[in-house]
C-alpha cells in the first residue's frame, strides 16, 4: 500500500463523513438559529430551550435523509470492497 493510496482512502473517508453528516448538522443549525431568533424576540434566555427542537428536527432529518444516506454508504462500502485486492496487493 503506497502513501498515495492511504491519502486517497483518507480523503474519501473524510468526504463520506462530511456528506453523511451534513443533513443533520445543517438541520440542527437552522433550528438552532430559529430558536435563537425566537428567544431574542421574546427575551426568553433559557439555555435548555433549544435542545428539544434540535433533537426532534435531527430525528426528522434522519427519517427523511436516512434512505439516501444508506444508499451512499452502501455504494462507498461496495467500492471499497472492490478496491480491497488493489489496496492489499
């Protein structure tokens, strides 16, 4: 296994992590921003107020994007398994 292969595999893994986590992170960011605006408008400064809406939104995003994420992850795993003889040899 050459250093170039290691770098390529690490790059692909990091790209997969970013791609698969983006829907939940962006959803949590959007909900957190909306809750912050709501708190600023109503002057409610409760720190725990944003946790429940974020958790619910992330679970909903997981339900919506879950099949897509699973397909992407399965394709990546299939490609990785097909490249395994080249990586080992």
